[in-house]
């Protein structure tokens, strides 16, 4: 399709590609857009943008970005930074490569050996291999290891602890199985891998082995790679176990940017960092876990602990015994963020930021470079608009983050460095895994959920019609669902904790991707989008171009779709007369969170349960103020500056100045990663985690802190008259 061949109107563009225009058009054929005085003008701009993202170019980007393993801080990672910078510059973006000096490990020596019972041998980690994969034998493929694990030599009997949750360890206690001094074997899934190490550490384990069970992303799901998309026997999930639920970013600089000039005296010594685990932890494949599990004695595991290896799982301890030898090479290493900017014509100090990380554990075709390729095509589309004379009202910033895999490092350091610049940022748009299949999903703060739904109403689906219609269809009762949410997907597949509108569900933001610093530390309203499917090669050597071309998106039309979603998000937010937030939906969801917490507290504390009236009243007042402001936004005033100021600051008013108890880096009163989930959001975290700790005094304190945050946000909205 020729660029700009179709500029006569959005309906013509949609018809030409086999879709249909929105059914919500007004009689004059213009799709009314919330927050715009002139919807026709914005529709024409978006129509021109939508014509640009190109599946073939997305394929070329992905092929280039995944031609070599490119773990953060390596020469190959630097080469991907230079490629992204080149493409940003070609699109007309002001571009710079920004360096940070951060503490991270590469593996020097990693071995896992079965030492008992006699006659059982396993020397791992076994090199990943299948017949016919063209990428697996590159000598630069890093051996399986866990980022942020300490070095260590430990030997001990093995105990199987299912997914390694607090509930799983409680079940072991009920069975009188003591994990102190033992090596705990846990499977991937259900929670963040760092939580598994954290809970094992709390219970006195000497070391942790994490494996991928075929029940979770292997043959139980379907054919293994290369016949199908699921994890083969030797596939290993690498990944960081850093305690990002304490704080993300460089482990030695919480709250401070780790710029190269930062003196060591301003850094926390690594051995004192709250982010770094204390017990050695390393991942293995299910092929390597097989002989360990097969020779465990002790009680049968609970039946919901049974995976798909062909024998009954026991919990131990022993007689399987394992020796772990981990020698990590920790150093301060240089990483490279790439920042591209289009300066706003009217409000240059209001930054609309979009980001995707670029580093990968190995090739990272799905995670993250499907997102990088889509972001580059979004930048390409914006570049074509710039050539035609368009300029955004607000500044658009694209960030290609580095070292996300080690602990959201590149985005966190940049966010901390630019905290004052981001004080007026209307939004942060995240894309991590852009495409692993055909099912669209999204997560966001509730104020942007309707904005996301509206964006998908103008983006064509490769299946025909509009993306919104496909999204809605896939979420109807009885619809065939893609794989259940896993760590690989982040939060976009999860159902929200509450829903303020009876529309397509948009998930909540926990952590596990680069929106964390923007939303939970700085209070910038954020979204995360993804198109997901059967994806069993997460963080393995097999997440490569061959897998993607065969199973992910063979003709790259979903890459095109995601580039369009991402670009429309940025353009629409940058050009809106009134910022398109809906705080009424936000307030309704918060009211539901408070009601659920009240019920939970009633069960937990009984007659001692604290009074929630303060928080309930505050949420009610917030909803009333939000409804009034929303009505005013429907007819944008001539000078909307003070209205937009109130809308921007309402989210920031939800930050708790002192942060969450024991986690002061996290400031958001409504969303945080759970200390024992890691990726999944805990809503009203101060209150819910106090209840989970059975601490009635802290629960009372946190109800007051929540009410104060809601009252601040209400006051901000009421400041606009």
C-alpha cells in the first residue's frame, strides 16, 4: 500500500483494507472523539498515520534485532541500540543514546548435579537443543542462569514446593516437612520467580532450583517446539530473581539515577541492597528436573501440585540430593537507553512517553523485540506525519529501554533521572511483548481504560472489522480463550479486580514491565498493550525469529496492528484538547476495592475489624468530583489549560508521600506489585497487605492513608471550577 494514498477520510481507509468504519459515526460521517473540539481533523491525521505501518518493514526490523543474542550490557546489545537510534533519526526524531552504570551479573560457572541416590546421574544445566532450530548453537547464547542470584556452593536434600508461594510452604509445614538447609525445587508459574526465591529464603532454604513443568508451558498444552509452539524438554526460562517488589532498577541506587558520574559513595553497597536475594537460585529444564523429582520420597504431593511428568510427584525431603555450584560475575556494567523525541508545538513540557525494552536473555523475538519492531513502525508512521507538516501539540518521547530483564533497570533509571521533567507527563504507554499470538489484551489505570477501548475502535483487525469488535468478542462468556496468563505476558491477560463499566475488561497494572517507575513511583497514568497466544518458549533460546515466523505472526499483520494501536495512543494523547481521562470509572473501581477489603477484614478480624467509613466516604466524594469534571470534558472549553492541569495532577495526588510500609520506593495508593505475587497487581496495597499480615493497627493506618490520598485527588479535581 502506498503511503498517504488514502487521506480522504477514515471511512474510506477502513473500507479499502476490508474493514468497516465505526458504527458510532455521527450523521455527518465524523467519528466524535472525546476531548477534541475538531474530531474531523484528528480523524484525518489518524487515518494518514494508520496507512503507514508496514508488515514487511516490521519483519525486517525483527530479523535485524534478533540476529544475535543481545543480553543487556553486551556489544550485541549496543548494536541494537544503534539500530534503533538510526531508525528514530530516519523518522525525524531528536535522538540520543543515554548510558547508565548499573550492578548486574553474568554467569561464570553454573552447574547442578544429582549426588544421590546412587546410580542416578544428572549434570546440568543441559544445553538447550531441538532438531532443526537454526539459532540454538550460537556460542554467544548465555547458559541458563538467574539474574541477581548470588554465587554459592550448596549441597542438600531436595524438597518439592510446587509454585513456591507462601501457601505452598504452609502446606509443607502442615506435612511436617522442614525446608531449612534443603534445596527447594519449585516450578515456574503463578507468581514472579523472585517471589519463589524470597519465600524460600524466608523459610531457611539453602538454595532454589526453578524448572518449567510441561503442565504449564510444555507438552500438556500442545505440541512442543519445533512441531508446535510449546516448551521442548531442554527449554529453560532464564530471568531475574531480584526483589523488584522492594524496588526496581539498579540494585545500588534506589530512587537515584545510576548515571556514570555517580560516585560510589552515593550508592548502596550491593551486599546491603534490599533488592538482592541471599540464597543461590538457578533455573533448569524439565528434562533436568525429571530425575530429581522422580527419586523424591516423602509424602505424595497434593494432587494440584502434580505436574505432567509421568510419575507421582512426592515432596521429599530426599533421597534426591543435589549439589549447586554458582559462580556469578558481578560488575558495574554500562547499559544504553535510546530516547527519541518529537517536540510539541504548543505544550513542549508535557511529555507523552511510549516505551519498550530492547534487551533480551537470548534472541528475544517475542519478548521484547516484537514490541521494538512495532514501536519502530509507530515511529515510522509519526515520521511520515512530520514530513507532511503535522506537529503534535505535546512532546512525544519514545524510549527504547535497556536491562529491563535484569530488573526494569533502564526505564527506572531514566524515570528517576527525569522525575521533574515528567511532572506534567499526561501518560506513559508501555509495550513489552507486542505479539505472541492473535488475542489482544490491555491493562491500564482505570482513568485510561475507555481511552484504550476508543483507540481500538479505529484500528483495523487482521481478521476484518475493527480491533475493538474482536477484543469484545474474545471476552464474551464462553469465548475460546488463549493460554492463561503467565509471567511471559505480564498483566494484559488478567481480569481486573473490579470493573467500573460493563464493557471490555481492561486489566490492572502490577509490575514486571517498564510502566512501573512511571505509574507507581511518579504517578504518570499508564497503559500496557499486548497481543497474545500459545507461547511456550519464554526466556529460552527458542524465542527466536524462526519460532516467531512459524508460530507468532507469520505475515506480521499483528505487528502492524500493534504499531497502529501504539501510534494512535501517542498521537491522540499528544493532540487532545482535553486530556481523555475518565476518573469516574477510576472512582467506581476504587469503591469496589474498598468494599472487597472491608469484607476480607471482617472475616480476618471479626469484631475487631477497623471502620472503613473514612475511605468509603472519600471514594464517594472522589466519584462525585470525577463525574462533574468528566461532563466538562465533553465540551472542551476554549482554554482547557487549568482543566488539563487538574486532570494530570489527580493521578499524582494518589501517591502516598512516605510510600508503602516497608516499600518506600512504591508511592501509589491504589496499585503496586504484590510482595508475594510480584507481577500481579495488589489493589489498595497498603490496606490489603496489612490485612494479609493480620495487623489491625496497620490496617487502620493504611485506611487513613488511602482516604487522605483520595481526598487529595478530589480536592485537585474540585480545584477546576
